[in-house]
C-alpha cells in the first residue's frame, strides 16, 4: 500500500512538473548560447538585443537607406514587429525615435544595449561612454537649448525599456523562439575559429588579454555586416562584442554569414579591441598632420558612419591589419578580396597600410607592441599627402 502511495505521489509530481515548468521557463530571461567555445568566448542571441530590435522596428531607424530589410523581411522579423505593434505609442518607442532623430543610429543603439546588464533590470554594467553620450546629444541648436542631454535620455530609454518588457511579457515571446535561435547559431558557427583569430591578434599587437569576447546574432537587424562595441567594466577588464546583422534579403528563415566570410567579419569586429587604442595613442599627430586624408573622402566616410578623422584612421589601420590577417589565416584569395573591397569603399590608404604592416611583421622582434610601430605607418601617410 505504501509503495502504491509513493508511486501515486511521484506521478502527481511529474504531472505538475510537466504542466508548470514551461510556464516558469517562459517568464525567464536568459540568452541562447552556442556551446563548445573556448573560455571567455561566447556566441549568443539575447533577449535584450531582440527587445531593442522590436522597438527600433517601429521607428524611422528601420526606414533608413541600407538599414531595413528587403520587402517584409524574414519571418521572425515580421513576427517580432507585429508583436510590438500595439505598443507603438509606448515611451520606449518615442524615446527611440527621438534618439534616431538625433543621429543615434548605426552602431550607437547596440553599443547602448550591451552596456546594460540582463533583463528584467537592465542595470548598467558600466557608465555610458563619452562616445554614446555624445551620439545621444541633441544635434541642432533648438534641441540643444531645450532637449534632454545625452546622459539623461539614455537613462530614460533604459527605464522605458524595462517598463515595456514588463508590459509585453517579452520573455514569453523570446522563449518561443529558442529552438529556432539554436538553429541560427548552429548554422552560422560552422568552421568558426575563435581562438585562432584572438591568438593572431594578440601575437600581432603584443597584447595578452584576459577579456571576454562576444558574438551576438541579430535576426531582426539588417543588412549583413557587424558592429564592434566594447564595454570597460569597473574592474578594468573589457567585454568586446561583434554584433552580426541578418543579411536582409530573406523572406523566410533569417540568414547570416557563414564560413570564412563570418570569420573575416569577426576578425574585423574583434580587431577593434586590439587596434583602436594603438591608433588613438597617436591622435595628436593624426589631427595635426593627416586630416587631409579624411577630407579627401569625407562624404563617402560620413555615408558609412565614419564621421570624423579619428574614426576614419582607426578603421583604415584596422582594415589594413585584417587584410594581412585574412591572407595569413585563410589564403591569398581572401587577402585579394579584402584588399579590393576596402579600396572600393574609399579606404584609399589600404595599400600603403598593408605594405607597412608587412614591414612590421618582417621585423616583429624589434617592437614590443604594435602601438610602437604605428608612428611609422602615420609617417608613411604623411609622405603621400
């Protein structure tokens, strides 16, 4: 009799577990992770980025040339956009539109969201960078006089996103797609050699880093390509991101870069964390002697969101580095393809940059870090003005 009672209680327990466990899981926030990567390396689809994507899909951000998808977009984007349609008048969407009007576009919204911790609280992991605050500032005289400052509007946006996620019960929506997200991650991550790229960049620059590296796929942001924001944590360590957008042409399943093209994209986005500081260390020289190189291609650079001389030179040096890295890691074909691509995008110093980087590699033992060699690249730029 006692054994039958135990069996009965076990059955009741299992029934309740089956019934209620999905409900508990549906209300929880956690990223969908690709497993099996080296320590400190993560590839994810996150509820925080998807919440942001849903908000932006109801602003003119999605209407900008080169940002929105072709036709109606992939099926997941359509369902995400539809899920938010009754909340188009929510304060989060209104603030997102104001930020869009101020030019808080391209990489800025993603840089903002990765500075925040996980839902439901979205507590800031670090202070908003000067770059993000500057991007969020009013961009004309009238709004500068009467609008909120950059710091305040970003904090208002954070609080509004918390409120919207709660009203929408966004975790339930996100968790419906966990199986789909796993498929997207599996497809994109085939032949992904994270450690190989990090090791190459570390040896190239002389930077031995213990930071964290994140790849985040965004099935509802377009077009294909990536952004490379970073977050400096209070303990002095960094989280480096590459945020990879969906290609934008699919009307069915979301599509992402795969294979070597994905590896090259990662090399570029993570490369920012190794190269940018080496270039910025010589900003005074760049501003004093080299700005003519930027002004020569200013219109083209601004159309690509490279809106200042320092941003241009960071990008230019990095693109030279990744061209050489692609050749060493993946072969001559990819070296040539990347070289031609950067030149076609008006990075007109790519050839001389590559020439100087090959010189650096040939005499690598003479330099402790890449930063020590950067002045020689800049002198070469000056010689051809």
